């Protein structure tokens, strides 16, 4: 019997997970493990799918975190998530504590600012555009929640940073191709661009 396409099956599994179709995702991850028993991505994915099916709230957050890590370094992502899964041993109550250190490290490495801190500065100053322009070339905004990311994109669009918003959106849609909020923002950007093109 011929082996399944590992890449295709993992893509289907990840897509299913993002659509909250955890049992379908688990089936695809299991298919990969049957033919490729050493696949860490399939093993980690299967555990996360099982956790999500059993109602563990943090499983989705951990899966999102895994996806972000894979974009940066796939092998390292597999190791990090394996370690986290071993540490928490089926319970995701300590998820925020587990995440806080990597985020702190990222802040220090990249001279970053947490999104909530950026919004605090905006509230003090009252002007997102001015605050963001002051930090955008020297400081990286670190966003760990999907809701904050959508809010950030909306603020970028509203304040004239359309090209920057578009590049963020394209990256996000490659990870969340079926996300309705992101698709609405993309349509809004496309509409704004066509109006500008007609005016010029």
C-alpha cells in the first residue's frame, strides 16, 4: 500500500483544526502517524486535537502558538511544543505562565512592545497614528492574541497604514485562510484601494 502525501495530509489536518473540526484533524494526523510514525508535527497535532475535543480551552491557543513558531523555525517549533505538552501533562491551566517567558524573551531580543502597552500609550496620547509613527522604525509590536491582531489591523487601516496592513493580512491569511474577520478587512482594503485608484 502506497504512503499518503505527508505534506497534503498535514495541511488538511491543520486546516481542519483551524475550522474547529477537531475529529477530522485528528483523523488526518493519525493517517500521517500511521505512515510516518516519527512525525513530531503529526504527533503534537494529534495530542492538541484530542485536548480540544475534550474541551481544554487552551488547546486552540497552543495550536496558534505552534503555527507562529513553525513559521520561524519548524524543527524548533516541534521541540518547543513537545516540551510544553510534556510539561503540562494534559492540563492547560498553566498555559499563560508557559507562554509568558518566551514572550518576555522576544520583547528583549527584538526591542519590542506588547500590544496592550502600545494601546495604553495611545490612550494617554489620544492619537494612534502619532504614537505608532514614533515607534514603528525602532520597536516591534508583539501581539499574542488574535483579537488584538485584528484590532491592530483595523487601526492601521483607519490611520492610513494600508500597505503595512495589507502585508500583515497576507501573512495572516496564509495561516488562517478561512478567518471571516481577516477576509472582511481584506475586502475593505481592496475597496479603499479601488476608490483611491479611481480618484487619482
